[in-house]
């Protein structure tokens, strides 16, 4: 145990970090590793790999995930902004490259291979996008002459265009929902709320018309006709699990569910551990969102308030979409359950989000500087007039 009397980087971190928050995220990581034993061996055997291939890889990803999460949580708010700027620039560049040299999977180019490792740049873009938009919104609020809102709109348009080009409508909707929520909390005028609402509805109708796979998924969800194998199988797994589950390793639906270790791991958890276990999982995610919003409500600094809110919205909405698809409450969409589903890019990207969140919710003496400016906030000096 670190003593309160100690002074140093680690001691200061330990006594200022939200340890309850930290425990909740580590618990999710542990549950994700446990569920990988339940869900992934059947998938590995079905494609001719060693039974514990995905379990071993999940274990390998756990260490860098934890290191990234803890390491990022040491950053100051200014360092968080700088890190976000770097991550956003790099991930956006990789998203552009993925459109030309990326690996095509099921008709989409979302992955790019670097040094033999497949990376999904859009996963890393999301937390950085949240931080930068929070900073832009807060700068406009603090100094209305700075066009922070306009820059945030431009960023959103660029990212939406790149996601639709992949195409990845699910991530586009997720990013739009988070961005809209942050803009609303930043004091969006009613004119903009109505305008973006109309644009959002128009965008969904346009995507329904332009992308056949989107039209097919929505039609299958609304009518129940067509290829609904995965969602029907997931629903059957949840029903078979009942309240207390069939027992660890006793599930059978996972053997015929193609994405049981990623998009449909919630259904596997329901079959083997029961609905009560899944309700507890939902409670953990809900606790994280509510605790984050509670932190945000106490913040006086606009940037910190908006950034915390955006990050917990990112984690909460992504988990909500994944669970809704498993429960057949939303059209099928390939989106992972944060820190639970298998996937290196997803785990590391969520670790960055969590690290940012832990860094911004640390207890610090309030420090305000009258010399901050649009460029000075990132460490560049702007001459006084």
C-alpha cells in the first residue's frame, strides 16, 4: 500500500486516481478474459486453429491494454489534449490509407496491416476525436470569437466521410451520436439542434438508399425476413441460458454462432452464465456511465466536463449498441463490447479511452491560466497584442 505521506509520481497518482473507476474497468477486463474461454475455443476449432488460439491472443493483448490504460492515466489535461491530437492525426491518415491499401473484409476496407499486425484505425480515432471536439467546444464557449464550433463541425464531416467511404455506417452513427451529445452539452442553439436532427434523418434515409447491405439489415430487422441467422441464434442462446445459465463450458449455441467471440459474446455469456450475470454486466457499464457523468457535473472547466461526458458516452453507447443487437433490439451491426469482446485494436483503443477518462477525473487543484489561447493550449506561444 502506498502511504499518503509519500511524495512522488506513483504516490500522487494512487491518491488522486478514482480507484472505484479503475476497479470497474479492471473487472471488465477480467470478465472479458473469462468469457474468452467460453466463447472463442469453438470458433477456433471451427476454422481449424488450436482450441485456445484466441484465448492466448486475448491474454497477450491484456498486458498492453493494462499498460496503456495505466500509462495514459498519468497524463495531465494538457498532455491529454496533445496525445489526442497526435493519435487523431495518425489514425486519420491510416483511415485514408486503408481505403487504398487496406485489407478488405466482407466488402469493407477498415483494416490496415502494419508490420504483420492488422489495425483498425477508426477504433483509435474515436477517443481522440472526443477529446479534440471537447477542447474546440470549450474554446468557443470561453472565447466566442474563436470558431471552435465550426472547426468541430469540419472534423465531424471529415470523419463521417471517411467512415462512410469504408463503409461503416454503425461507427458513423456512433460518432454522430457522441458528437451531437457533446455539442448539446456545450450549449448548442435550438436552430442547430433542429438542423442536425433533419440532417441526421436525411443521412439515415440516404444510407438506406445508397448502401444495399444497410438496406438489407434494416429490412431484416423490421420484417424478420431474410438471413437473420446470427441474431436468431443469439436470441436462442439467451433464451436457453435462462436466469442462471447452463454452466461454464456447457453452452452449445456458440459452436454454430460465427462471431461468438466478438460481436455476440454477450449471447454466449447469457447461455452459459445466465441472464442475472448479463444484468450484472449491464450494471457495470451503467455504473461507469453514471459515475463519469457525476464527475462531469462537478467540473467547472468546460473542456474537462465535455471530455469526460464524451468518453463515457463512447463507452456506454458502444456497449448499448452491442447488447441491443444481441437482444434483437437493433439491426445487426459488427461492434464489439468494450473490454469484453476479442480484438486487439478494440481493446487497446478502449484502454486509451479509459486512460483519458481516469486522467481527467483525477483530483487536482484547479489551475486556470489567463494566457491560454487556441494555439497556446497545445504549448505554442502566441504573442500578446
